[in-house]
């Protein structure tokens, strides 16, 4: 069995609203072992409804729709379903009474127009809506099973859980379970990592492995289907172990955990403390760390030294050094990292100084050039990053921040 | 002419990722007067690609696709397009050279696999990608025009604007024009602002006015349709003026401009400089400012003082004051703001100290309590914010950061 999800609403297809119902439904169906093959979004045109419904029942066994069940003339789901099914719309008395009772409870006047919400394609089953006026619809259409739910997320979610889920279980549709596991890597590019994982990402492999890139972090996504969640997790385990073995210290975490979380875990494990000194990243390193709750024992603080004078005032970088080498130099990166570490009494100091762009680059020091510094009691080192001048400012700041965090993480792992 | 937008990615159709590309593209096309009738999302199944592409060219004149252009085996857009078009894939030498040059500039090894990104259905036109390795595709398919763009939003947006937009204009596709104007307010809640704007947001008004809230900033969105962009802008102007008059200093900017941009503009206008001292906001204030390019004459730098000792070491806050009043206190907020201002020689110093949660709250100093400090040559003041313990950590950090930035902005406006 595979599914299609249809979201109906002019505000969605025009880009004025974001459809969060379809991703939520995909997750719910995925957890039940029902893969979702398509999402379709459409506006309030009747012919578009008909064509989308026909396409869906042709390529999916289960179609879940949200929206288009309201009382206004824009709400065409009922009408289009009846047309595609070739049956008339008939009034359901129980639904009509439930709608009238909902209006009475809210001390509101029920308009004549609201009666249309009690109309259903003949043969369809009404799905009661406990918290709104629009009942849902459950029916067969061609070889597919159809569930229509209101577009309001709170109503949709509750009706999915109370009305649709039990019916899917009855159908025996919710047999097998799909489990995902996401392993995040940092430090190499997507194609380089994939070149070392062609045997894993090959199509048809069990469990399935995909690669995605997000904010310079590369993720392996392992997916397995089984009768139970435990069994699916057992299927995933050997592949996850293989990824950990093969990519070693590139692995920074799982699920939403990224480089900052991995560094905080290393700091906590080793009882170390961190101080930061940021120029071109402008506070982003500090912000990535302090976005994590409970880091105050591991992160002492840092300086954002955007001007040359602030590098001297807050971190003790000699003004003569800046004058001699320039603010964007390995010497200044080293002095910043060391200044942060010693002034705050931390085990590690990390620093960034570079050209985030889009202006301010020179042939010698182009946009995308960043020096990182790492200072420990054993000494201070620097590194040069060249990200290329065509990268946007926010990407340069993010990649430099993650590279600095990751260097500190590897230092604590005993690997530089 | 009407359009369909296709988003390709297993993570999207499985609900693990949110598709923000399609709404953005819908807005862009809407502004050109090209209505979008459908969004379709699909995973990495070749047959699903074929069926979705066939359906799209049957019901739309323009099809814009995002994703599936990467170098991995999951990336099937090129292959499926060639199959539906009934033509072979051929290598484009210029694209291959551009990809190789991109790898060289980034000092990365180009793998054999990346060559597939230079393959195009015969007869298609490559769309150069200035900031990534995946070129886009422009071609005719049946009676429809097709544009394929990478899924990475920054690459997609830039290529839409530089490559697709001029081609659509050439096609004469852009008819009546829809213009939006967004005016951003900070400092009051959405319902309070809406209560003062009921006459503007009434349905059917021309131009139409909507209200949205995002990250504690409230936005009015004015929309008008006309034969030309100039005419639509003229329709919008009186309503925009009304909003400026009625909401005065709550207005922080237009489009993407928020409180940080407004403060930087005030700093520049008045020739003032800013220093920051952050505890609970952990670098977020600095990051919001330095995300803006070219701020180095207005923003000198600051300290992220997460530990008590760092408040003393970097900002000169007396240790006895922290011991007597606690780190979360108006006294320490004042000393932090003053320390940042005087140590960095800035015109203004702003500070935050509070409890961002979710843990660390006490009955006296609950989660959501933040003290702000503002120091100028005229003296130092503090303010107390109570955001409530049920707010998530990231919201507390963001609202406190924006409130501090906005306080500095109003101080420069001559309004406290």
C-alpha cells in the first residue's frame, strides 16, 4: 500500500501559507509502514480538483486530503469527489444535527450555507469532527481508499488519530513499521562522502541509505521497514555501525545533533571548558553553543571583536600585531584564541577572523578566506579556510563557525 | 499561462523536511502575474518522476522543479526528463568545465560521479549555477516550458532570479502584476496591533491588508494587482502611509528588515557606535547585527559572558556585585552595559542577563525573566522583561535580543 496526500487551499498553492499538514501526515503514515509517494497541493478550481483526484486514485492506494470542507463557495472537495465517483451528494441527518449542536454550544447562528457541510457523496461515511463544524469523509473511489479531513491543523490531527487511524488498522493497512535513523557528518563534502559510500547508497539495498546536505553538515539517512519498530531498528544497526567505523571522527551526532552538540558532549565528557573569540563569525559560534540548554559548566563565554580596538581591549591582542599582520591573519587568529583562553581561564580557546563578504575582499584576502585559531595549554595553532568568494555571507559565517567548533571537538578526541 | 511547481526529495515526501522552495516560487510567479495551479512533491522513484512530469506538462504551461540535480544515485531528474522527452542525455562541456572550476576554487577533489551533473537531455539549455556544482535545466517538454533548479534554497533563489526570470520575461509570460509590500512592527503583540487596524484588514478592501507574526515581529502585508508594477505600488502607497502614521515608532522596517537593520540604520545616521554584553542571549544580539553586511563602522564588538567570572574578566563587573545581587539582576545588567560601552569606547552599550530555561528558574527568578541594560554617556538604565516560563528557550533568547536592539534604536530616535 502506498499513499498520496492532497492539500487544498488557494493560500497554499499561491505561497501565502505554508502547508504543515502534509509533512505531519507523511510522518504518521511512515510510522505505520505506509510510504507516501506524492504530495499534491491545489487551489479552488473545480477542474483542478477533478484532475488531481483522478491522478491520485490512479497511482496511490490511500489518498488523504486536507482542506476544502468549509461552508464557502471555495470549498469544492465534496462536489469534486461526488463527480469523480459519479454519485450524487446526499444530506446526512446525523452530521446536520452535529453541526447545529456545535453552533448552539458556541452561541453562534448557523447560516443556511453551513448545511452544505452535511452533504456527502452517496455511499461515503461521515467522520465526526469533535472540535469544529466540518465533518470528514471516508470512502472508496476506484481502487483507492479516501479520507478527507479539515485543513485546520488541530482538527485534522485529532480526527486523523481518532477516526482515520482505527480505520486504517481495520483495513490491515497499518501492518509494517518504518523506522528512520539519521547520522550527521561534518568535515568533508557530499560528493566526497558519497564516493566512500557507493555500496551503501546503492538502490534496492536493505536497509535503504540516502545522503542529504544541510548547512554544510552531511547526513546519512537509514530507513528500514519491518513488522515491529524493534525489528526495524535491528535491521538498521549493522549499517549504522558500518557508517561509524568507516567515517570515524567525521560523525558528529544523530537526529538533530550537529557539531555544537558534539563539542558540548566532548567538553562535558572530558571536564573541559571553552572560550570563544570571534571576528568574522560575529557571535554565531557563541550562539550555536548557547542555543543548547545547560551548557554553562562547559562554555565560559567569549568576545565578539568586530573592530581592531576591541581585539586589543577584550582579548589583549597587541595593536602592533594587528598593524603589522592585518586583522585577517594567522597571527591575529592565534592571539585571539590565546587571549580568550587565558583571560577566561578556559581549557580551550577558539577563534575566527576572516572576510565574510560580500564586500571587503582583496586579491590577497578574498571573500571566503577565514583563519581559525585553537589554543590549549599545549600551545596555539591556526588553520586557513578558503570557501570561495561566490558563497553568501551567511554560509561563510556558518561554515567557519562549524569548522572552528569541529576542530575543538577533534582536539578533545585526541585527533587534530 | 499557468504553472506547476514540483519539489523532489524523499525527505520532503516522507515529512522529514519542510519544502519552503515551492511557496517561495509561488510568490515569485504570483508577483509576475503567473498563477500557480499545483504543487507536487515526490521522492526518488524513477516511475514516480515520469508520472509526475507527464501529469504536469499535461495541465500546466510552465513547470518549475527543484531538487534531484545532485551527483548521487537518488538524483533522477535529468534521467526522467530525458525519458519523458524521448531524447538521450548528452554531456555539456561548458557545464563540465564550470563544475571542475568550482571544485578547484574550493580546493576540493572532483569525483567521477560529479560528471553526471554535466549531463542534459539533448536540446535542453544548461542554466549556470554561480554558487554550487549543480547546473539547472531549461527546456521544452510537450507544450510546456520546464525549468529545473537545485534544491538548496540559496542556489535555487539566485538562479531563479538570474536565469529563469529573464527567460520568463522574454517569453512574454508576465502579464498583470501583483505587488506586495511588507511593513514590520516590533514592540506590541499581534492582537493589540490588529485591534488598531480592523479597518485595514477587513475583507475585500483594496489594497488588501493582512497581518502575520514571525519571531516576535508583526508584519502588515499590503497586496495590490494592476497592469504595471508602478500602478500597483501607487495603489499601495496611501495604505502604507496610514500604517506609518498610525503605528509611528513601532515600525522597524520593510521586507526582510527587522529590528537589527533598523538599529544599524539609526547608528549610521547618527554616527554612533554600539557595544554588546550578553549573558542569557549568548551571542544572538551580536549575530543578528553581524548577519548584516558592512556594519563594522557601527558595531565595535561585545562580550558573551556566560560565566560569572567572564563578566568580571571581560566587562569589569565587580565580583562582589554579582555575589550580592546575583547574576540575574538589574545591577549586573547595568554594570555589563556600562562595562561594554566604556571598555570598547562605544556611544551605546546594551546588555542582557536572565533565565532562558528550560531549567534554572526559581520562584524569585523564573524562566523567562530577563533584565536589559542600556548605557550611554548620559547614564545607564535597566528594564525588566517577563516572558513567562512556558516560552521555549529560543523564543526567550530572540525576544530579549530584539527588545534590547529596539531599546537602543528608540534611544537613538530620541524616544525612550
